[in-house]
């Protein structure tokens, strides 16, 4: 008789574990949605960015306030990030293509000055690169990068609104669509 009473107990335990697994999966999906979905840029994100001064790889301060009133492509990247490295030549080419159109590009490096210096020896970049270290991750979070992943690109319109955000590698065609034509 023990085997007949243990079967309902085993089934009820199975149902309990199945319910726990379904609840855990649902909670994980919900948490993933909130963590990895881009959040709206905070109202202060652009102002915080424009008040920021960061050094370039040689230590000279870059004052982002000079970018006020322009279209600005801000790319958060790191030398150890494969997709970041892959998109740098495209971003550099776009920087040259948009020269003279009131579109500025700036790269915010999430690494040390030394590592960024070594990187630009291999892959030269003609637009300004700033060294933010890991504190740059917080700046990108202000722009809606909840996961803190790289690369992360935003476009700030001349009126100070964020007109474009993307987590992951951007293509030149994506940016051309988002950037002003003249």
C-alpha cells in the first residue's frame, strides 16, 4: 500500500515544482524585460553630459558644453569590446562624411587612458575620444542604457533631446537615417 500512497505525493510534488519553475521563468522574463529594454533617457541626461568634462587619451580636457546646439553622436565603447572595435572605422568614416554639417561625433571610452592610447595606435580615429573609465557606464545609463552594455550610441538633437538610441553595433545606414540630411 505504500506505493499507492506515494504516487499521489510524487505527483503533487511534481506539480509544485512545475508551478515554481513556471513562476521563476515568468519572473525572469519580466526582470529581463525591465533590465535589458532601453529606458527613456532621463531628463537630466543631456544636461549632465553637456556639463561633463573628460580627458582625452593624452590628458587634455574635453568640454562637452561646446557641443550645445549641435547634433551630437555619442558612442560609448571600449577597446576590449568586439562590436565596438568593428564599428569604429564606420563611425570614423561617418565623422568625415558629416564634417561641416553641424554634426559632431564623440567616443566615450570605458577603459583606461593607456588602453585607449594603445587602441588608437592600431585603429586611428579622427573624432574626439574621451576617457571615462568605468564611470562612463553611469553616464550611458543616464541615456537609457539600463544594462550598461557596449557599444551604446545616442544622438542628441540641437534642441537637447535624445533622438536616437541603440544598444549594439550601429551601421552607417542606420545613422544616416537618424542624422540630419543637410
